[in-house]
């Protein structure tokens, strides 16, 4: 009786294992190992070449978005609302022409020419306009501009320090009323470009503003000294604020079940700003993220006979350096969605997760696959203030060269997340992410489980019975 009872236990265990393996393998098997580093680098080279050849940011946007649109179309993704490209306008810094800062002797010779970016840069704060002026500057040290009399078209002043953008704008209007046309102001410490309001700023489209340059404190002190000796200064700035057309690009893979919310995988494709036709400080990581996403699309569509249960939307956003305005445009274009925003992926194996309170499950799934692909999570922060649903995963890096290992692991991670969240969903796994993870885990190790089941079956059949006593 004991032998019979033991066999029943083994047969029950075998039956459970067989059912688990069968149920986990129902449906079509979405492969997550189709990511190609070489194809990814092809996309990288295409995007980077458009960055290098473009004359300014707007041209860079047009060239990159055109490449991405063609890629989505050629890989069979459908447009969103009859169009891949969705345009919007915003005020942005622009450089109408090159800028220079020179000191001129009384004989008209250039005695000093300063270095762009390291010693001077355009000032995009306040009321600005492009222009060229040459004069012996007047030094303005008081904030009481009502008592300042006009002496020169160019002012050297430090009255902007610790002022917000609105205050700077009002100071500019007062300087303009005095008769000032150009302003040179110092930055005591830090990067001139960061101080210039080139990135993430509030801009005023003022037609008749000041021609403004920022300089290092050393240059400012030198200009004050040379001014006292009667030298003229030539200021040339192409800085202006211009209404610029930006473009988000969306590609759609329709799912079989409309009851599931669409899931959006988004990246910024313009996170490297292009101020003019020169390359000053391009970071390779700013192009690899979009390249990974394009290769993920190719790997997904290579299996296009396997249709997802859930609609997948791939979004390539613009306006990264302008407070991520393209993300706001995305939020306004879609309803009832889940969002995964990926930033700087492919640059390191260290990441930070920020997510909204109503997207915990998808974030937990992403966390599982990050760990599975050996990507470290340095911190995980929940946003309790927003109603928007999002999971923002950012790689932390100062990478200066492409690391193919990093690229491959991030590409595999995105495919894992897509496979888990969008394919082979039923009522239970579609609504409970832990069941989905369990099902995928069983499928992944089904060969080992099948072998264990076979061993148990052989053991049960050929197990010797105890002799009767």
C-alpha cells in the first residue's frame, strides 16, 4: 500500500509539471534573442552622419526624423492617426550667424580675439536679437538704471547675477531704453553654455532686443582693463529666439485584443543639441539610445507573423533640451496607455528608475528584466504627484566609446520587456504581472523541467517494490 501511495504522489507531481509546462508553452513563442549589434550600429552611423552634416538644430531634426520615418515604414509599422510624423511649434534658441568677440586698437587692428565656448558664448536670457556692434564699452555697475546715462552702444555689466529670467528680461528692456544695443556680462564659475539658457529655458520672442554675450570672469576683467585704456570691442552675436518646428515620430504595431491598454516605448532622438554646423561636444550616447530602439523594432518585426495581444507604439520624441517638451506632446496625443521612457540606454550597466504611482506592475516587470540582463539599479523612485502613467529608465554614464556588451544587454532587456508585456497574454496573465513572469519563467526553463519530469516518470515506473514480508 505504501508503494502504491508513493507512486500516486509521483504521478500527481508529474501530472502537475506536465500541465504547467503545457500551459506555459501555449501560444506562439516570441523570441527575445534576435537583437543584432551590427544592425544597431548601422542605425547609429546613419543618425550620427545626419548630425554631423546638418547646419543647425532644425536641419538635424528634419534629417533624423526622415530616417526614422522611413525605417518605421519599411519595417511595416503603421502610422498613428494617418501620419508617422507629428509636428508642433515652440520657441527655441537659434543662431542666425557665427559670433565673435574681438578687441580693436585705435588703428583698427584686432589685438585680441577670444575663443568661442571656452571664453565667450551667446546669451539666450532675456530680450535678445542678433547684431554687430563696435564701440568703447561703458561699465554699468548699478542696478538703478534710471540714473544711468548713455555713453556707448556696448555695456559691460554684472547686474544680471542671481537674477531670474523674468528679472533679466526687464533689465534688458531698461538697458534698451537707455540706448544700449549690446551687453557683455560675466560668468564667475561654471560652463558658459549651461548658464546661457540654451537648454531647458523660458524664452521671450522680442523683436528688437539686445545683442548679448556671456564671458568668463577672466575675460570680463580683461575687457574692463582694456576699455579703461581706450580700446574698442567688437561684438558679433547671431543669437535669436525663433519659433521652431519640432517633430515626434510614432509607429504602431496593432494588438489582437483591444481590451488591453497600448504600451508606448519612447526615446528622445534629439538629445544632442546642434547649435550650428560645427561639432563642439557630441556624446556618442546621445545617438545609441535611438539606434537600440530602431534595432528592437527590426527584431520585433522579423517575427511579424506572431501578432502581439497588446498594441505596441514606438515613439521617437524631440525637444529633449527644451524641458522634454516632446513628452508633453505625447501625453496630449494618447489616452489610456502605459509608457516606458528610455534615456541614455546602452551607455552603461547602471540605471535609475523613476515611475508613477499607477504604473507599479509594469515597473516591477522592468526591474525583473533589468536584473535578469545584469543591469544594475542604483535607485528606484516613485512619483506620487502625477496622474500620467510612466516608467522612466535612465542609464547613468560618462561613456565616451560605444561598448557593444552594454548595447546588447539593453537591447535584450527591451525585447524581454516587450515579450512579457505584449505577447501570449490571456485573462490571468494579461491582468496579473506576477503570473506573466511565472509563465515566462516556466517557458524559459521548460527544457530542464521536461528533463526532471522524464526522470521522475522513469523513476516511478521502474522503482522496485518492497518485498512482501
